[in-house]
C-alpha cells in the first residue's frame, strides 16, 4: 500500500505541521508560505525529494527509508572517491 508524499509547512520552533499540500499543489503551498511569512511567523517548507516519493510509493516504513537513504549516501561517497 502506498502513501502520498506531501509538501508540509511547519512552524520552526515547535516543528508542528501547520499545512499540508499534495505535490501538485506546490504553487498554493508557496503562496501560503509567503502569506505566513508576511504575518511574521517563523515557518519553513518541506518538499519531498525524489527518494522520499519513491520510498512512499513502495510503502516503505521510516526504518526502511533510513536504511535506503544511508545506502544511497554510501554509493555516492564511493563514486566520489
């Protein structure tokens, strides 16, 4: 079973997710982010990477995703040396 990756707007200090958008709603997410910044809120946007969306579509849990990400980093490091 796959999950849908989401664009998240979070409050920086608490880490609380304030808004969630689907990937095809990126324009709305950036508009909402700008609106919150204009209200002097300390917020940040988190956009899933290609790796995140792949792992989500494969139904990987957090531990499996972490293991996969570590293997990618090792592979890249191996090619850089």
